[in-house]
């Protein structure tokens, strides 16, 4: 049985496409090292704020309670830590921005409701 040039070309092209797809599907993806996020709470003029760090670099410096627009710091250290922990959780669980909503802030600081 003799194959035509067209048939050979189609078979070789199909083989090449199959090998390319197989190589793409099975190639090893480099493992991306997870960013090492951490938080530090600090004292400000009449309350508390927090920094979010990646390794040792500050990426978020928050001196006031976010989402309320009043420029006041967290009244208690514990509240600043809770807010920082929530931001860390958001950074670790998704690619979304780690912003805090007014409702989340109200849960952390009930006196602001």
C-alpha cells in the first residue's frame, strides 16, 4: 500500500501536534515559593496600627482603621492584631486585594458601629 504525500503530511502533522500537546501537558511547572507574609502591630499617637510584610519588606503600613475614613487608629492592640490577621488570611487565600470591609471592621471594633 502506497501513501500519498498528502496523507503522509497529515499523519506527520498530527503526530507533531500530539507530541507538542503531550509535552505541554506533562512538562514540570517550577514550584513557586510561597510568599512569607507576616504582621507587626505598632503603637501610634493614641492607639494601634499594623504593618503587613513579605519576608522583611513592608507592603502595607496601616496607621488608622481602614474602611471608615476617619483617620483614627485602633483603640486596642488586640483589634489591630485581629485586623492584621484578617489581611494575612486574605493574602494567603486569594489573589484579591486584601482590603477590609466596613462590616469586617465593625466586627473587630464594635464601638464603631
